C-alpha cells in the first residue's frame, strides 16, 4: 500500500511545484498553508512511507536536506528558491527510479556478500553530488565539468598537490631571489590605473602575522571583467597561497613577488560563505585540487569533507583483510580521508600507497583471471622434448652454443610445453639477442612429438628471412619448411596448403597469409608470432584456431620495462633474452650537430669503399606522412646529386606501394645499393649483415627505444659498425637521452632510463600506448606497489574457489577494470 501512497504524494508534490512556479516563487498560499509548509509536511510523510519500502541511506539523506531547505524557504531570495524547487523535482525523479527498481531486503550494504548486477545503481556512493548540502544545480554542473557526478567521483577526485602549512615560508624570513610559497590572509586587493599606457595594476597584499608581502598583476584597462573578478575573489581576510620569486619592493619598503601565482585556499575568515568549512589551521597539510572556472577551492574542500563525513558508512572496503594486513595497507575509509586531508606526511604516504595498490590490484586481478581462462580453456598438448630428437640434433650442428639467456628461456618454454596447460608466453629480446633460434627450437619440439609448427611474421621481408634461415638449418635434418605469403603464386600456394594439410610440411613460415580460411594444418602444435605488437588479438586467435589449443609463443624486439610489461602484457608469462651472443663488435655511437654532418658522410664513403652499406633515416618531421615522404624524396635527391654522385642511393618511404618497397629492400639486401635513404619504415628485424653505418637525422625527434631499434639494423655482421646521431637540439632533455644512447647498448637499460625520463605515456607513444589512465599510480615510482598488487592478485585468483566464494570481489574486479581494460585492448 505504501508504494501507492508514495506515488500519490509525489503527484501532489508535483502539482504544488507547478503552482508555485506559475506564481513566480512567492511561496504561494494554498488552501490551508503556504507552499513551503506544505512541502515540508509532505516530505515528512513521504519519508515515513519510504522507510518501509527501501533502505537507501543516500535517499534519506537527500530527503532530510531538502526538508531543511524548505524550512528556510521563506527567507530565501528568488534564485535560491528556484534552486531548491529544482532540487525537489530532481529528488522526485530519483525516488521514482528507486521505487521502480526491484525490491531488495533491507540492510544490504552492511552485508558484504551479494553483488547483484545493478548493485552500482543503488550504492549510496553512486548518489549524485547534489545530495550534499551546499551543492545545488549550479555547482553540480561545475563539478560535472571536471568529471565529478557522484559521491564516489567526488571522493576519488584527488588533490593535484598539497601545501604543507608546516613548512611554509614565513614572510619575515624571506630573502630576495628565493622561490617561495607563502600562505597568508588578504589585507587588501587594489586595482589602479597606471599613469601612462593602457594598463591596470592589480595589487594584492597579504600578511601571515610575521610581515607583509605584495604581489602585482598587469591587465589591459579594457579587461574590466577581470578587474571586477579580482576584487571579488580576493576578499579581505581570505586565505591565499602565493608563490613566486621574492624581490624587494623599494617603493613600499616591503617584499614583493615576481611572476606571482595566487590560489585561494579558503574564505574561512572572510565571512558570508555559508556553512562552516573544515578547519584549516596552521600545522595542516592542505589539498589543492584541479579547478575549473567558477569552481573554487574552499568549496571543493568543504564538499569533499562533508562527503567523507556523511558517506563514511557507505565506504565499504572490498579488500580482504588478509591482503590488507599482509601488505600493510590502511583501510579504504582512512585512505580516502587521508588522501584529501592528511594529518601528516606519513599518513598521506600510507593513504597513497593503499589507493595506488587498489588501482593496480584490480587490473592485475583482471589480467590474472584472463590468464586463468586461457589456461583452463581445455587441456592443451603436453609436448616433451625427446632425447636425441630434432632439438638435440640441431643444437649439435650449430656453429655456436646457446647463450646463458637462451638456455634459460628455452627451458622456461620447455616447461610450458611439457605441461598440458596451453602456453601463453611472451619472449622479449633485444635486437640481435638470438630470438630466431629459440623460436625454431620451440617449433621443433612440436615436430618431435608428431605435430607441426607455424611462425607468423608481420611482413613478407621478415617471413622470407626466417624461411631462408629455417631451410638452411632444417634441410640437413630432413625436415620440410613451407613459405606462405601474399607474394606466392597460386600453384605455390596450393602446394604449401597441400603439404600443411597432409602433414608433409613440418613447419610453416608466413605472413597474414597463414590465417586465410583455406589454410588448414594436419596437426598444429606450436605457434610463434614474431613482433607480436604488429598483430591484433583477432589475428593471433585465428592462427590459434588452426590447431586444437596449440601452445603459443609471442616475441618482441622492443624491450619494455618490467613494470610496463606487467601491465600491458600482464596476462602472459614473460621471458627475457637479456644477453647478446658473444663476439659482437660493439656499435660505435656518436652524436654530431648538423654542421658536422660532413664527417658522417665521409664515414659512409669510407665504409662503402670497403664494400659495406649504409642507412640514412629521417624522422617524421612533417605532420603528415605525405609531406614526410616528400621531404625524404628531396633529401634523397640532394644526397645523390650533391654528396654521393658516384654511389648508388636508394629510397624507401611509407607512401610507396609495398611491392616497390620490397623491390628496394631486395636491392639493398642484394648489395645493388650502397645507401638506403628512408623514413622510419626500415623494418624492425631487417637483417642486412653487410650494412655497417646507421645515420639518423634529427635524432632528437625519436624516442630512445626507437633509436635503439634503428641502431640494431647495423652491427649484425663481424665488422665494426657505426651509428651516427645528428641533432641540433640544445635542450638538456634531448642531450641527456642521446648521450645515454651513445653510452649504452643494452636495450633493457635504455628502456628503463627512457621510461624514467619521459614517463609511460610518452615512452609508449600516444598512438599505441594502450596504457590505462591511472589517477595516482605511477608505474616508474610505484614499481614496488605494483609487485605487491600483482602477487596479491595472482595468489587470490590462483584458487578460483576462493574467488568464487567471494562473488562480490569478483564482480568488483570486472566493474573496476572495464575502463582500463578497454584501453589495454586485451581479451
Ligand atoms: P633477433 O633476436 O634480433 O631476432 P637473431 O635471432 O636474428 O636475433 O640473431 C642474430 C644473429 O645472432 C643471427 O645471425 C644468429 O644466427 C646469431 N646467434 C644467435 N644465437 C647465437 C649464439 N648463441 N651465439 C652466437 N651467435 C648467435
Ligand atoms: Mg628476429
């Protein structure tokens, strides 16, 4: 019955609202009482009904707040009245929604277990921010501009930085030239016109009790609005933070700030700002939030403080107690409170640790679940290495023995293959670290067990290169290798397809052509995907589906620091080839300015005279590939005409059709070209051992990892090789990075340093980043927390029973990672 009564009441309330509107919010007199009175009484009746129907803290809170507002209605001005009436309407809409939702037993929030599908809908934390006292439609709109719509959004709107009141500079101790932050109260804010010119000077004077400090800004006289705003913002008595460089203002005989920046911290003492703000006393660390026009700091602080207080019971910590205590993590409620209003630096650190852990933990759980899903899909093949088999025979024939790293990685792979769980392993190895032989050995284990192997490469050039190596190595073993690329003629294709189908071809090497629908295997056991980042999940899956749960090894020559790999490839097992085969002559790397380019040209000429070859690479200088291609064309012409008239110069760029590119590449590989001028299309993994010089123009425009990749195109033969970086950049940052490259040849070391220098976003390049946006976590700084989160997540998910028992946790994993996971593009 109550349900009907509630909706009846709602109807009456709506009518009253219409009436009041029509009468311009005069608090219209009804038959027995004025509008505001009627609303108050109706709301209290409504509450009684609702209590029997739902258990929704946020709803009641909103109701109570509204009732209070209507008690003050008579004293409000027009705009305030319009505001509260609007809120009432919103409340009615929300209530109707809540009532329409399926019924639930009371007390569900106190009870940690049942995560039904629409739990988020009724979670008090997902109540709109307007439920907070002091947050009306106008502020809600402003908050929405910074992405804050719900109470949860608000609590997770973290400070950008903090001002440590304890360590602020005292004005009487300032010395000219110092860069300082001073906190004080506004003494005065004045605008005056300069005597000459068209300038207005705004001067702010503040005191911190030890002295006075001024700061001045200049505006065009025409910016009247700015002048007004200035005076309105810097009310006498308001707390402000001023930063800038100290100078002595001789005219006023006091300190002033150069290029000052001011931020209002609080209007606490200024009066007239409504509800009491949270205390902002000396001895506290004060949060500073990213703001938007019209959204002021003291308001935000107050709203968050209030939300923390009123919704404290709704903050339920989903982390199991065992994990919390094991990793010394503070509770969620405390963490949220201390990240906003830290009582000490130590407490702030603890709060941050907990919240960073959360961000990483859920994602790791999701990755762990994904991994578990691969592994459980079905029983894969158990392929054990045979004594005296093809692996042993190939190894005995090789002119070299495996490096320590190759041996270690191959045994990791063997363990995967021998287990019935399908292998999902990523092999990261620097250029030249010898991934190819590891890939081949992996494929041979399939062959030893009567299965076939397949290797997929991103380009025809790479596929052919692998094919030639494989044939050379496997012919003596009496094994057959098939090549399948788009370039194959129809009869060739038919022959290879036939061989794969009847099992006469043991190992297939190819490009995307391998995953065409008409390609079938007799028994595909192991697949290797080279340069895996060049393929999508779909393509890898298509290849996998050519067999019954084959084992998969993916490879990449782009070293990614461990912290990134754990996030980007967290669902895979990762092996590292972090050692180069012995006997390599190091690549001599040097840095030259443009004006010294002639030295590099001499070097190229000298090497070519010895029968060697050289690459000259141009970065993306222009904004479009077409323009870039044009630049490369004219540069190649210039080099041929002015610098190397007697040498054979070839050109390759991204705008060329792929058969032309292949032709140029083939000419270079075959030694019919001395110099290859190119944009960045020089394929990763291209192997021309006779090339000994890599000259990179405008090297500062490349990322370190990319430079390292390019450099890896040389130094592949016996003879000494050179890499010359040309850059006119004077920025410390680029010089630091380029110098690092001159000093190190270890791809992993370079990647780590590059990541530290540039941060994950730039390191990966926006285009292919795929990294989720973390609010707090910093993959460089927080690697220790990441390790913890990963350990905890993998332990938790290792036992599916434990996770299933805690269904709420499991649904949280999905809820909390949907966004990040979409970015990762996994799954
Ligand atoms: P990448 O990891 O870049 O694919 P490759 O597999 O092409 O590297 O190996 C680079 C070169 O090193 C090849 O010529 C290969 O034959 C050789 N190589 C691989 N492993 C060893 C080793 N253990 N000792 C000596 N040379 C090796
Ligand atoms: Mg390779």
